[in-house]
């Protein structure tokens, strides 16, 4: 099976298992996020996250909705079509990738621990 289908399956499993979708099919939740890039590190920061499955040829997109993060130092949008996504031990989501256009980010690992779905 192609990696993009596995990524989509892992992202959907993460959302379902942690009950992150509200009754209006909106997926926004609070989480603890850690990001390690080639040159920077962010550890256990609380952030709001959104997951969407919209658009043509979309396998799912996860976005960090945190305005304090510098997008030149840390990745903030993750496409299941391009990054490796894994739901680890039914506890957290791990995203691995390489930012080929920004060497300050380079190879990165993101760990997302869900806390609570945002209210209806």
C-alpha cells in the first residue's frame, strides 16, 4: 500500500480514537506539541490544532493554529500525502518529514499528544 494511503489511515485513526471530531464534523483540539528540526527544538507547548480532509486529491491536512510559531523555523502545516504520519501506541501522533526548501527546518519530527476536543 502506498505511504500516502497509510498516512491517511493513521491520521483518521488518531482523530477517531481520541474522539477529536465534534458533531459538526469539525476537527479542532488542544494538544501538547513537541517539534525537533535540524536547528531548533520546541518541547511540550500547548497548541490548538485543526485537521481537514477538504480539497481535491487531499489525504488529510493537519495545521498548527498557533500564531507564536515562526514558520521559518518550524513547520506548521502537514499534508498526509507528503509527510510520514504514524499513530503511535494509540497515544500520540508522530509526523516525520524533510523541508527541502528551508535548511533551517530540514529533517523534522513532530509529536502531538491530544488533550481535548474544542467545544461544539
